[in-house]
C-alpha cells in the first residue's frame, strides 16, 4: 500500500461519489432563497398602495426567477463537476493505460529475456555437447593413429602418420602434439627388423619439412625436438624454424637447408653429418651453435647471414671441402679448436664483428681472399698445413697471428696490416710467402722461416 504513488492516491480521492443529500440540499437552498426573496418583495409590495396587486405579481415573478436562477446555478455547478469528472476520468484512464502498457512491456521484456537466456543456455549446452563429442572423436582418432605407429606393417604405420597429419591440419591445437609424436618416432632407434622402415621415416621427415615451409598449409610456431634423431636425406630447403633442437642428431645422405630461416632457438651441437650438407643462403636470426659437430663430407654455407653469435668450436670438418663464400657474420664467430683438414674457403666473407680461429687445424688449402674483418681477427696457435691465401683481405681492427704455423706458405696483399696485436709466426722455408710490407721474415732453420713485424 505504501508503494502506491501520490498520483494513484489523488485519483482515488477525486473519484468519491457525491452524497444525494448534498444535491437535495442545494435545490432546497435555492427554493428557500427564492422564498425569502419573494417574502421580502411581498412585504415591500404591501406598502405600495393602489399598485399592490401588480407589485405582488412582480414579487412572485422575481422570486420564481431567483429560484430558477439559483437552481440554474446549482445545475451549472453540477454540469461543471460532471465535465471535471469526465476529464479526471479520462486522465485516470490514460494513467491506468500507461501503467498497464509499462507493465505489459516489462512482462514482455522479462519473457523475451527469459526466452533469450533459455535459448542461450540451450545453445551453450549444444555447443558443449558438440565440443565434447568432437574432443572425444578427435582424441580417439589421435590415439588410434598413434597406435598404428607401433605396427610391424609399414602401410599401417604410414596410414597412422598421414592420419596424424590430417588430424593436426584440421585441429590446430593438436599440431604441437603431433609434431612431438613424429619427432619422437625419429628419435627412436631405427628398427632394422621391420620392413620399409626407411620409407616411414622419410615420410615423417617430409611431413615436418612441408609444414615448415611458408604457405597456407604451414604450421607456424612448431617446436621440433630432434635431439639424437636419425635423419636420412633430410631436405629442409626453404623451411622456417622457430625452435629446433638437432643436438647429437645424425644426418646421413644429402642434407639440405638452402634458403632456410632460423627464428628461434637452434642447436646443432654434437651433430654428425655423414653426407653432403648444403646450407646456402640461410638466414640465422638467432645464435647458431654447431659446437662439437662432425662433418664427413662437403659443406657449404655460401651467402648465408648470421645475425647473432655463430659457434663452430671444436667441430671436425674432416678432410672434405667447406665453404663460407660471401657469408656475413654480424656478430662474433668462433672456430676455436676446430679441424678443417680439407679445402676451406672464406672468400669475400664479411666478418663485421670479432672472428676467432684459435687453435684451428687448417688443411690442404685455405682461402680468405677478399674477406673483410671489421672486428678483431684472432688466429693464435693455428696451423695452416696447406697454402693460406689472405690476398685482398681487409683488417680494420687488430689481427693476431701469434704462434701461427704457415706450413704450406701464405699470401697477403702488400697493403699493410696496420693494427697487429701480435705477429710471431713461422712459415715453411720452401713454401711461397707473400707478406705485407710491414712484415719481415728471418731464418730459423732449414725447414722454417720466422715472420714478424718490421722493426
């Protein structure tokens, strides 16, 4: 009751019924007023002498007129009240209609909101049911595909591999898990006792490399854990690696990374390359770690760009040809304690920062022709078994050739190496020697001549 508005209370008060006695009293008052006026005029007419009769008639007429006028006034008041009541009734009706419409709108809005909430709940329940069904189906497919990898039948294993690929391509959330499973298969020892194992492993390699190449079917952001894997004929040309670990892996056959890009953590430490390796025009946006790697065939890093630190420490390139022709090293590069027993070519390579070749065993022929050393160049305690060619090489900072053996001779451009932190080298007495104008040689014995700066 207290919640009702003042307008509603006012509307109830304005619609009270007029008592019948109040209307009757108004008419009685009008008659009484007319009688009083008539009586008063009647008394005046009695004093009028000869015209008393006419005056009485006028008095009666006037009294009736007063009665009629008073009654008319009362009637007008009643008509005015009726008009006022009609207006109030209309206003009340409009007010009630407005309240009714507002209530109906609220009810309709509530019904619509309840229906929308109910529909949303049903849709959500349907989505959850569909999601659960899809997850169960995908999980079952994933589990069955993985089970096929353990089969002794090569077609069954291949079917499981391609089923995993199709599943991961259609369900992005399973790509990392699929890549982990495929990489784990390659990390396992090769099962020689089962048929066509090499075809199965080759198919896995092709799936991984295909999904790492740019294009609509690319699986960007994959992390490949291939540490200790056995890889044969690994062709990753044009692939973009975000995070890959080849630590201790064995690469047999021809291995190709031409035009590849390395954007995340990359590790080749301790890897073994049994066949020819090509890494031409590769882009290294992260540190390149080849520490302890072993190379048993020709290797090419021609025209590659190393944006970060490149490490080839304690690597063994064997007696095969290695080439870094026209490669660019923007940060420090280290080949310390590395064996380059074959022909090594660094022609027109650009070392924009420090380059360290300490304790390196250079083999049959080594060429730094046209190389540019923008930072410190360190060749301390290295051995050049074959001829060393530094023709047209540029040294912008300190160059150290401390305790270096040029067994097969050495060729420098006559242009002076102005900043040499240490030159205490020796060269074969019977080998060709072309030295900078600031260097001089002096005899040591029948086999060696010493090299040092001019006094």
